C-alpha cells in the first residue's frame, strides 16, 4: 500500500464519521424545531380561537348596543313626535282667550257702568230672571182648555172588532166599537179613525191660582238676586277703583320721597368729601335712598296687582285700567245730605228683599199643598168617526180607509184624591218649618244690615274728622323736614334726625291721601248698607263735573299748571274695606 493510500483511508473514515455526526445533529435539530413549531402552532391556534371568540362577542355586543341605541332613538323620536302632536292638539283645543285693550283710561262712573254691562254673574242672574218670567207664563196657561186632534189609518185582523184602532191618549174616544165578528179569521181589513177631543178644567178650588202665585214669588226672588248681584258687583268695582287710585297716589308720594332723599344724599356726600361731616353720614344717606327705592318698587307692585283686580271686577280681565285721579283726590262735600237716616230704607235692601222672597216662596208652596187635596171637575167632549173594511158582502179592497160612521160624546169628570191627604199633611209640616227657618234668615239679614249701616256712619264721621286734621299734619311735617335739613347743614343736628324728618313727611303725605279717599269709601259703605249706590255715584258725578268746569274756566297755562301740580299732589286717598260679593 502506498503512503498516499494509507493516508487517504483515515481521512475517508473521518469524513464519514463527520458526515454521520452532522446528519445526527441535523436530525436532532429538525426534531427539536418541529416539536417547537408544533407547540407554538397549538398555542397560536388557541390564542387565535380566543381572539376570534372575543371578536365575535364584541361584534354581537356592539350590534346589540347599536340596535338598542337605534331603537331608543327611534322611540324617543316617536315619543317626541307623539308629544308634539299631543301638544299641537292641546293647543288646537285650547280655548282662545282674547284680552281687551292693554291700557284703558276710565273714570269711576265708567268702571261701574262697564262692570254692570260685562260682568258674567250679572248676565247669568239676568238670564235666570228671564227664565222665571217664562215659567209664570207657563203657569197661566193652565187656565186654558185642551183640544187634541187624532187621525189613524191602519190594516188589522177582523177577529175582535169591525176594524180596531191603536191605543191613544184621547181617552174619551173608545178603542173598540162595532159588532164583534162571529168567526175567527186572520184576514186583514182596513180601519180608520178621526177624532177631536176637548177637555177643560172648570173647578180646581184655587190650585192653578196657587201655581201662578208660586211662579210669581219665584220671579220676585230671582229679581232680588239680580239686584243684589248688581249691587255687589258695582260696589266691588268702585272699591277696587278707589284702592287702585290710592296706590297710584302713594306711588307719587314714594317718588317724591325718593327725589328728596336723592338730593339730600348728594348734599351729604359733598359735605363728607369736604371733611365737614363724618363718612358714616354718607352711608346712612345711601341707605335711606335704597329704602325709598324699595318703597317705590313695592307701591308699583301693589298698583300692578290692583289693576288686575279692577280689570277682572269690571269684566275686562287682562286690561290695564288707568283711573282718573283728579276728581277724587279731595273729599266729597255734603255727604250727610245724600244719606237719609230711616230704618225703613234697610227693608228695601236687595238682601232683605231676597230673604223675604224666600219666606213668600215657602208660603206659596204651603198654599199650593192646601189646594192639592181639593177635588177637580173637568168638562170633556169628543167627536169622532170610524171606518172599517169589515162587512157581510164583498167590499172593495180600499174599503175602510175613509171614516164614515160619526159619533159624539159630552160629559163631566170629577176627581177627588182621597188617599193623598196623609202625604199632603206630612208635606205641609215640612213647609211650615221651612217658613220659620226663612223668617229667621230674614231677621238675621236685617241685623247684619243695621250693624253695617251703623258702622259705616261711624266710619264716615271719623273719616271726615281725620280728613280735616291731616292737612295740618302735612304742613307741620313739611316745616319740620325743611328745618331739619337746615340744622344739619349748619351742624346743629345729625343725619338721623334728617332721616326721621323725611319719614315723617312721607307718612304725613300718605295719611293725607288716605284720609281724603277714606271719606269716599265710607260714603260708598253707607250706600251699600242702604242697598243703593246711586247717592255715591251722584257725588262722584258732581265731583267730576266741578273738576271739568274748573278746568274749562282756567286758561291754557293755568290748566297745565294745575295738572302738573295735581300730579305732584301730596294726596288724599285710602284703601277701602273688602266687600263680600
């Protein structure tokens, strides 16, 4: 063996071993890699499955939310649409309320006249009176006789009578007449009946007269209710007019007070800036200005509310009524001459008339019960003719359509409800108790009217005394306010005294206004207690006439001056007591 061959043999063996090792390593690596890949693919598959499930759940949930949102949106839109439709329907069905003119200038006489024409309760009471007038006419018609006419045409079997007629309310005409049929037969024939029935109640022993009397007493009661309603409405409208007039005059007082306090505040601030007064005086002056502003705002609020009350009271709800203040800012004159002092005048009050009408109505019902048990006598008569298709011989098919056989009757009917005595007696006991109760109500009403009359006269007497004194108070308050300002400027007093003087002046102005209007209200209260406000309205008309003549006699410049001064008038008004409608 050559050396080359000897060297090549180990090399070939080494190469084979190396190749084997490489193959082994490669196989091991391949197995390991395949194992790793198999494990990773399983994990990946598991993760993929989980991700797929999560994606599916999210998709389903999102779809459900979207559908729910869509349904909610659609539902809300549907509900909104339904609500809009319902609201539109409600608006369509809502009654239209037409307000009157937003601002109307009226005198007191205009307000009372408007209330008498437009207030609904007066119209309702008036219609009730008209209805009872009709019932009186109905009661009187009971004296008239009754006459009824009847005509019947029919086809019926001939079994019972020679052409029967249907039942009717004319009880004088007999239902059956003629000769009964000898044989039963369901053959039909024509039948006819024409009649005239007369009935007249001759004697009722006063029952109809009692009915008429009861209807008249009910009408009297309704008329009294109408008069009482008119009195209440007109009095209430006049009271609310005076109340609004007072508040508007108080607004002028509040405005004048605010102007004075504002001017005084400027003076105080000037003195404080110069060091002549302490700074606390300026703060106190500002506080007084704010209090004056608040009082003015409150007065304006009360005026707005009073305007609405007055508008409703005169049947013009929603309107803004502007009262004419000039004729009523001064007390009326000769009030005693317009108020007669007689107890008999109270008996004519609509309330007293109404209560007495209740007594008379109860008496009329008792009288009607007395006459309800008496007998009744009627004169009754009738004339009628019958037609029948029945006969022994063959008749034409139209036989019986025209009445042929005439009949008549006349007589008297007497009725006496004997067993009604016990029922009527029990009813009469009830009515007697009702009469006594109504008399007690009348006595109570008279007591109230007497009390209201006396109270109103006392109020009028004291109101006139106060109205005489308040001008003196007003002059003194003005003097005190002027002197307090001067004393403050020269350092003889403090800011508190000036503020107190301003309040005293404002109160005096308000008291003067209140006292003057209080006289008008007291006169109205007396007129209401007497049941007639015409004396009050005559005083108002006289005041308006005197004001008009005074303005006419003045020249243009004087008239304007007078109106400007009256707008700044320290006043004369006061709220009135509430009147029960």
